[in-house]
């Protein structure tokens, strides 16, 4: 779900679950994510996020942020840095990507 907090600031929340049928045991991982983002220009935005994942074995929690850049109306680039906030979480996650609408 998402909410506009002002003309340039938005809050998005995500709840989900993933089922992994791995050997020897299947697991279900739940996730909860909150993202607060704002536009700096028409093409450049920044965001901060808090994400938690839970399974039978661990509950890693991450906090971080990133940038998105709208190259064209149909192409967006993004980069993110997340830090592990719990012992179960990786210390550092780096990410980059591209989204193409067609």
C-alpha cells in the first residue's frame, strides 16, 4: 500500500511471503518493508527503507536507502545500500538495477 504524504514525499509498505521448497526442508519466509521516498528533481529520487524477513531460523532486519534516476519515461536506474541491523542480517548489502517499461 502507498500513501502520498506531500506532493513530493511518499510512504510505501509491503507485506509478503515466499515459499521455498528446498531440500531437505521447505520453508516459508515472511517479509515486511516500509519505504519513505522523495523526489529531488523530476528525474532523481531518494528513499530510505526498513525491511524485516522472518522464518523458523532467523529474523534479519535491514535499514538503508538508495537513489533512483529516471533516464527516460520508460527506463529507470537505481542503486541501494542496506546495513544489517540484527545479528542474523548480513552486515552490508549493495544493489543496482534497471527497470524498463514496455
